[in-house]
């Protein structure tokens, strides 16, 4: 029987009872780590992604932990498929207690050198996919007068991200959607709309995503363990609250963007350009935007690579923790000086 590939972020066992949780993007990365963490807590799981075989593997591991599971291959960009996902969960388990919109994709490259259809697919998946999920489940939540909707956003919803413009657009929009939807549900005190804002996470996302830079990409250090994000999501299932940030750079990045947004964007671009000059060549690809992901592990393996001497590309780039804190300190000092 397959066993979970993690141990360091476990929370007290069997604390979620038999709560029914629908999880999209469950086949790899944060989604896969979250499925295993929820299974260990005793949740009942409805797992969704495009690749049935990958979902079956995750389901087997969750069942090995004692969880009841249902696999529903789903493309989040299809509203009818998302309604069918909700219906399948209700038909099998009689209720939906938690819905986690986790599926997401990205593409890196100069905006006008990426086909517009690729940009559209990023927005359809990241923004419309989560809107489809919310639209499918909220009638059930309203009918039963309770439920928790968790939207996976990103620190990219607060910080400009040159060369990932469609991704940034989808995440900025998703933040506005989530905040507005939460206000709209104010008449339902037991219906919660929550957002998760992680910094860069060590998942296969960079290997699976689109890349039109002509260079091999790596995410910037420091990288979060996907299990840390999964742990935050499990805690949010237990104690719903509006927002959760995960990663040391999250708050500095938000502060910097609020105080000196232009400086942050320009600095990220300069670092990205410099990193690309030293990166290996790579053929353009749309990655997993139109087809299911090829890599389905929890980890991307980048944290292990950090122990080896290597040039870190694009991402080493988008401004890691040191940069965010340094710029934040300078910005705070300038504000303090102006007030003085």
C-alpha cells in the first residue's frame, strides 16, 4: 500500500472527523500534499484533476491512511464538469463541507511573445476555474447554511510579476473575487470564503508549466515545503478565517508593493533579465496548460538542488526573501524619514 511521502508537517490525527472535502488540483504538488494531510486527519475526500491515473494513485495513498475517497477527473475550466463534480460528491457522500479550489497553471515569458491562447488558458484555469468551483458549490452551502470555500491564491496577487503577466492578472483578479464573494456571503455566518497566499513552493509546477523564455527555469529561493502549505490548509479547514499567508517573504512583499510598487517591479525585471543570461537553453512549450501534467510528485526537487553549485534562473529573480526584506526596510525608513 502506498504511504504518504512526508512526516514533518503532521498535525494531530483524526481531528476532522468525516468532513467531506472536495479538492481540485489533487494530483501533484500542493494538492497532493493536502490530500494526504487531510486523509491523515480523517477527512472524506473527493479528488479532482485532469489525469485519472494520477488521481487513482493519490486516492490509494489516502485510502491507505483510512480515508474514504472518490476520484472525479475534472477540467476546472469547464463549468459543467465542475457542477458534475459537486453533484458526484453529494450523490456519494450526501454533503460537501469544504471545497478547496487549488488547481492552477502558469506560463513565463515576454507577454507579446507568448500566444494569446496560452495567456487565455492561464486566466481560464486560475481565475475562471475557481469561479466555476465557487459557482458549483455555493448553492449547496446556502441550502445547508454552512460550508467552507478555500481559494488558493498566491503572493503573486500582491506583487508585480514581470514575464508572468497572465499569472499575475489571474491572481490579482482572484484576490478581488474572493474578497467580494466573502462580503456577499455576510448573511450566512457559517459559510466561509478563505484565501491562501503562499510564496514560492517547491512543486513540479515549474517543470509542468509553460515556458517561452528560451531558457531553463528554476523557482527562486527560499522555497516552501508543499507540506507546509498543506498544513496551513488543514488548519484553515479546522478554523476558517479570511486569509492565511505562508512563507517569510509574504508580508514583506505586500508591504513593499504597498509603499513602492514601481521599485519592486523594476527590480524583479532586472534580476530576471540577469538570471536568464546565465540559464541553459530550453525549447518553448505550453507545458500542462492544454494537457494534463506529466510530473505528479509532491516535491519539485529544487530544494535538494540548492545543495549543489548551480546557476538559479528566472526565479532567483523574482525577488527572494532577502530582497523583499531589504527593500522593505529601505521603504519603511523612507516613510519614517518623510514623516519626521
